[in-house]
């Protein structure tokens, strides 16, 4: 399960920031797209294990789902896809240009005073 190694990398990033700020991390906020290659439920399950014996023990992982958004060259517009079909939902043209959906991004940390 590569989600555990991803969770461990996120913990390392957050630990570094906690040390830099001399703060306790209460929650890590992550953006996750459907093309990231990461299974959200597996990542959430791996979080507690990845945090064991670290300064992040007891912290939360808050995942924001990012929709799959593509650019349709025929409509000349961005379209949100409900599935990974890569066809414009309006005109049914192929839409290979991904605008959003590959994200695996830590975008915020909730911090508290160091214990």
C-alpha cells in the first residue's frame, strides 16, 4: 500500500514545519484529485499509523476532494467530468487537457502552541 509511504512523507513535511515554527500540528489539510493515483480511504487509514511516535500523533488529516476538470477545445471552455471518460459532457469531444484532478497537495496546517 503506497498510501502509507505517502502518509509518512506528509508527516515528515508537517514535522519539519512544526519544528520550524515551534508549534504543535493539530490537522493537515490536503487537496486530492482523482488522477493523483492515491486512494483517499487508504490514505486516511494509513494516517494514524504514519503519525505514531511522531509529533503529529493525534493529529487529523483533512482531505479536500478536487474534481476532474478538463479543457474542451471544441467548446473552448473548462468542463468538470463526473467520470474519467475524457469526453466533454456538453459536446462529447475528446478532452485530453487536464486542468485539475492530479493534485496531491498539502495546502494548510492547523497549528497550536507547542506542548
